[in-house]
């Protein structure tokens, strides 16, 4: 396959989106033919007019693939690259903006009327006329490395959103993703230990692991595969809050899968539920089993004929003791085994 054909395929596979997944455009994007405040099928980019993939892309795709066919998923996205969380402090954001010298950052902020928080609330209220807000997604932290007050600052933003949008905090969860992980050489990975403390500050909040999510050479940004994986993990958690176990990712037939693949489970270590992803390039009988350290079978997660695609399976290890376990994927002549760790 020549490089030009590959680029066309790479572009095509991300552009095909189930029309049940929608985005309300936050700004006028002439290059996309989109107008502020109007709902569109959520073809990327979703963050800004000229951005790439984000966690929101495969969050939405995975959500609609696992929800009833009459259910739609919409996202309201206000995204400012490189900002501190202080930018979304509605009472003190101006003090932070006054310290910014980078013109590119100021240009992004100005695209949101100079006040991204107010802009987010405006767009969310517009969305509320058509739908119900079920959750808040956050992906930020690189600019707050070493800031142990980050969780309390996020709580301030979350509380303001709950109040300004008239939401019930018991039914509107906050999902916050880690930045590029240490296992990828993440330049800001140290902030993940601070992000991990968020549930101690906001009861209805959850941290989305970035372990194993691949990144670019700058070790600051995820690559396309990393964003896809992280987005799926946001969706897996949100679906679990709805009592739904995700089983498939929408649009995987467009990934041009040419080999069997077994992904590393996440989170890992875990307690007591973890998710395993795998891909099959052609219709196959697939077996996915879990074994203890002595090689004894403890769970059968898959034993059926599956079409080509990427799949997700959750394993609930409730009732089992802490320790090292192994999961094995077998399809045709392909066999792969990976380790997972249960920590009580």
C-alpha cells in the first residue's frame, strides 16, 4: 500500500460517524461549513475548527455503539490548548489571562469571546433546550504540573457548572482523563498523581487511566491511536455508570484491521473491574479466558463467532484474591496472553 492511499484511508476512517453522535458547534467554522450553536453529525474535528482527534471523538462513537438505536449522544466542546485550569475560574479568570504572553493562546481564548467558561455555559444552555446533560468530561493538567491545589480548583469549576446549569451533582458525573502516562515517557506524567486525588475532592468524579495510550514524539500529546483509546475509556466508564457493559466500538470496520490484536487491560492494577480490548481482522471463532497464576481457568469472557472489528470486554474479579492473573485470546492459529494485576 502506498503512503498516499494510506493517508486517504486514515482520513476516511475518522470521517465516517454514526449520525446519532452529534456535536453542537461552539464557533463559526467556515472551513467545516459549520455555524455556531447548530448541531452537526460529529465528524472530526470536534475541539476547534482546525484541530485533530480528541477524547470526545471515540467517547461519542463508543457511546452510540452501545446504546439503544433510538438514543443520541451530543457533546458541547469548548477547548483551549495549553491553558491552566484557572482559565475556567469564572470569578478570577481575568487575572490569569493577564499573565499570558503567547499570542496563539490568546487567539484561542478570544475565539471564545475572551471567557471560555461563560462560552461553555452559553453553549450548554443551548444544548439543554434539546437534551439533558448526563456528564462532564475534562482533559487538562499539563499546564498545572506540581499544583497540588488542582483538584480543589477543578471542584470550583465543577460546582459552578452544576449551579449555573441547574444540574444535580448526584446524577452528573465528572470524568477526568490522565495526561500522557509515564509508560509512554510522558513529559508531564507527574501530574497524574495529582489527578488521581480528584475523587477525594469531588464525590461523583472518576479518573480515566491513560496507561498504554500511545503518544507523539513530544511526549505531551497523544497520537490518533492514543486519543481513540482514551476516548473509548471515557465511554466505558460513562456506560458503566448507566449500568451498561460496552462490547463494541462504532466504526471499527473502517480501521482496516489486518491482524489479530490483544490490548493491555485498563486500569491495571485494578479492583475489581477491568476492561480488555481486542481486534479480529475477519470473522472468527474467538476465545478470551482468564487464568490464575497457577494456570487454572477462572473466567470465560468470550467463546463465540465474531465479525471483524474491535471489541471490549469487562472482567469483574469480585470474590477473587489479590494477585497476578493472565488473560488469553485465541482465534484460529492466533494466541496471545497478557498479565493483569488485581489489588484489593
